[in-house]
């Protein structure tokens, strides 16, 4: 039965997490070096499995955006392996003592970083998450239960085989990485109710998946939120810089959560800036939706609806609004944004500082593309997701965010009176 299978794999991960809890940094790094070697040696098998997934996806009519997320090639396999090496190079946070308090009664109270334990990860389409998430979990001392999307079943299966072979090679329990090897959607519901075995669930996917997990999970959830990201071009912006940032943020990879979905432009420069940036966006195949003022300045643009302002497109679409100034831009972002990543392009230091201070998002930029919201780009190594929550973790989740803390207390016979 599927219920028994999911419960059994969750228990396996919980039991295996004990071996990782006390694992040395040297041993964890040796494990990840084995993963790196095996990924590079198995590129042909990975590509073969991925080609089968892509063929099925095309027959199923998946969009070009989802096909891009699903596709692996030699470069992307190389990037997966490089991500593992980045994680190896990172300092191990486990066992770090961050605070020491000496009490009047001579107790020494310390806070120590420890692994979360048994982590469940549910994700869609992108098979690189299998390696990225597992590498981070293992380095942080966590065992992991994976449930990837049905469209990547063959690729994920091959990648999990690599991970489990590396664990066996290094003398660690293969149960440190388990995989729900089914396309049955019921497995998700069963997995998020394994509160006796799993310490946390981290979902990566669309709005519907996230909402379903939040509603039904009995395991604590760290939400990888959607990315309705904005770029605001201020009146003092360098327009060449602004054009480059907007085009990069929208076009470089539109299917990812840190791509810009909305463009806000100060009314004082809209007449000069909007036609030129619209031309560049259209050259890249971007559909432009605009408010009334933007429509008058960009012939051929489509009228934006109220629903557009809160929408994550994950496609070559951008909605444009002309605003009266900084305050209106910030208010719009805080109302309609998803609190993921937002940017201002400005020549004013004061406006830049105000934007950083007042925009309530996980990552806020001055004069840079939102596309940098990424664990690798932030120097965290590969990321497990980008949290838009405020409890436990916010922003790109690297090693530090896959740990928690415990208090360790040293005494010499003290009793409380």
C-alpha cells in the first residue's frame, strides 16, 4: 500500500538522521565529494533519463516554461556538480556555539547549532533540486525524504540512485536519502502527515501546491513562496542601467521565481524610458500589459487587469504601471508583491536607502537585477529554496537555514530554589 510505503520511508529517514546528527564535517565532505564524482561520471545516464521525461512532457503538452525547468544538458549537469563542490567549501554550521551566558549562580548557558533532523522536500519540474537540496541537507546533518514532480520521475530516480550509492560508498545509511518513487498525487498528502517521523516539510512549487500543503500538513512547513517581483525605475535612474536591469530581470530566465513580473516607472521619466525599454522587451518576445498611462506610451500593449498586479507569470509577460514617485511605488509593492525580491534603479542614495528600509521583502535591491536572489549567487552554495516567511528562515535557504539550535548548560551541582 502507498500509505505503508510513504510511512516506511519517512521512518527510514528519521532513523538515518541519527547517523548524520553526530557526523563530522570531514565525513560529510567526503560523502559530498563522492556525490560530485558520481554525478560527473553518470552524465550520460542522467541525460538518457531526462530525455525520456522530456519526451513524455512534450506528449503531455507541457508549456515551454515547464519544459525549460525540466531540461538538463551537459552544462546544467556540470552546474549541479559545481553546486555540490560549493557546499563542500562552505563552513559547517553544526556544533557552532553562538552565545555564552554566565549566570550569577555560575551556570554556563550556551546556544549550539544543530541539524533540523529529518527533512521532507516536495518540488515540481526542476530535477536539479534533487541534488541541490540533498547536498545542503546532508552537509547540515539532515536526512531527507524527496518527492519530486511526476514530469521528472525518471531523472529524479537516476539522481537519487547516485546519492544513495555515494552514501553506501562512504559507509553511511542509504536511508539518509529516500525518494517517494511514484507519480500518485496521494503520496504528497501522506507525506505531509508524517509528523512522527519528519521534522519539517519544505515545498517548492506553484501556488496551488503550496496552498494545499499549508492547509493539510501536520508537519511544520517552511514555505518557498511565489515570486511576484518588481523593478521600480526612479526619476533619477541612469536609463541605460535601468534598461539593462529590467531586461535581465524579465528575460534572462523568465520561468524562475526571482524573475521580474512587474515594472514600475516614475511618471517624470515614463515618456522617455517606457518606449525604449518596451522595444527591448518586445525584441525578446515579452508581452507587455499596462495601466492607462503605460498603454498611451507603449502602442500595442495590452490593458492590465486588477488580477495582473498580484500575478506570478513565470513567462515572457510583464505588467507595467506608471507611479507618481517612491512612496507610491513602495505602497504598490507592499500591497501586491509576494515579499520575494524587489529592486529600485535610482541615482538617489536617499531613495535607495528608503526602498531598502521600507519594502517588506526577503531580498531588496538597489541598482541590481532581482535575478541574483539565489543561494549560489549570495555565496550560500546551492539553495534549498527561497522562503518568503518570517519564522525560522527568510530568503535563500542555505546551510544555516537547515539548522536550529539547542541550549547546552554546564554546572557544578547547582539546584534551583
